[in-house]
C-alpha cells in the first residue's frame, strides 16, 4: 500500500476512530487501527468488539492495500507533525512494517495483517430513520448525566431510546436513570421510527456519539435492530454499536403524578445558592436541606466536621411548609440541563420523589429522590 494524505484530514479521522481503542488490550489486533487504501480514498476503522467506527478520507492512493498499526501511536505521530504537511503511508511485505513519512520525519511502525482484524458486521437493521444532529445531541446531552455506573444493574448503563404515543402524537424518548435521579427527554418522532424496538445504547457508545455529532453534519441516519445500532453521519463517519441486552425498567411508574406542592425559583440564582452552601459539605454528595414557607426558600447544609451554611431566596411557593433534602450535586446536574430562566419543582412530602422541569409540559422532565436530613 502506498498512500499520500493531508495531515489535517488524517488527524481529524484518527481523532474520530482511535478513541474506541482501549489502551490496554489482551488481544493485540484490538490495539490497532485498520488502514485500507482504495479508489475511494483511505478508510480507517477501529473497534473494541462492542463499538466500531469507520471513516474514509480523501487520499492519493498510488497502490491499493491494507494493514493495521497501533492506533494511539499513529494518532500521536500525526498530531505532532507540522500543520499543512502531507503524510505518506507505505507498507513493505518484506519487513511487515508501515513507514510514515512527512517532510524530514520518518517513522516505521510494526503492523499486523488486515486479515486478523475483526469485523463487527451489523447484519440486518430493519428500522431506519434520519434525525437532525441538533435533536440527537439534545436527547443525549440532557440525559447522559443520569446513566448509572453500577455494573450490577447493567441494564441501566445506557440511554433507553424508544417511541411512545403521547396524547395521540408519536414521540421519540430518551430516558436514563441511576435509581437516585431520572432524566426523560422527548421530541416529535422522526418519520420511519414508528415500530422501532426500545433499545438501550451503552454508555461508551453514547460518549462517542456525543463527540461525533458535534462535527457530523446536519443530520444523522440511524438504523436499528434489537441487537445493534448504526449511525451514519453526513461527515462520512459510521459508528456501529452493540446494544445492551436487557430490559429497561418501567420508568413511568416512578414519575409521580400527584405532587401538588409547586415551587418556582429563578434557575441561575437557585443553582448559585446550592453551589455556595454545598461548599461546607466534606464531599459534594452531602444533602442540602430546602425549607419552604410562603414565598421563601431557605437552603442549609450542616457538616459536623466543618460547620454550617444557610442562604435564603425569594420564591414562588404558596403550599404548606415543607422541609426536604437533596444531593447537592444531583440538584446542580439537573438545573444545568434546564433551558428556561426558571425551575419548577413539583413536590409531595420529604420522603417522595420530586419532579423538576423548566415549566409545566416542557419536553425535558427530571425526577429526583430525596435524602434524609
């Protein structure tokens, strides 16, 4: 194989594909990126056997061929080459190495044959639809913080994506929960998504999609089967991922409907106050107490080791007085996802989950379990 490619194009593509490669691998070939030169250009592919990312970049291909080289090493080499340079990639059958040349720099990397490289064949993907990149980004950004990191409940280690009828309209919903908090965001379902299976997209794939969607063009084509998802970005990147094989819990049961106490606060003012009083906590997970009376909210933190903090805010609250505790970090995570100037809390009692939204009927809804204070 003999290929010449622009350094900027190669670096951008290596940046997309090398991230899925684990730094520690017991299978040597999984540390490598597959490079294939053909009439279409230079194709790059990397996988960890759960996720596969592929991209083709324009290149001058003198001799077609393919090989695999260490992904993180070639990425670091190309990253350190001068801007605007041309990069030449050449393989030698005698040495089994790939030579990288750019200007006066020359590198020889050990290569493994392309035949050993695994192919994460997607198989039949019967459900296909397109979604605007901004919509996909929104679904992910507003839910991924609530994905569980607890490996025992593996079915919570991702975002649950599904369609559902809401008042006669079909919606596409993304839901994530770790048992302490729940994030649910919905949008009008894209054409072609009706009848799709409910799928759980794993955490690592979610993180990759989040990065790719930023420079992936205006829309994303999504194809789904019960076991795999393929996302094709307008920029030319394709990501295939296995899905979590499990049943997502009936999240609708934990979203309270009878919470009759309504608290409306200025979002930024509230978040800054929570951040200030939680400074007293030895770790940010400590509870912050919210004491509500008519038109007034008192925030307080008590830490036996370092002291206490209180702050008062003027709020819109007209129900009976209520004291309730929440994890300060979780409160800040949720308020940072809200888009409006205000935050609406719908509460019941100190031991019941609270619903948080921008406003009544907003497309994003969050549920937060209280803490004992």
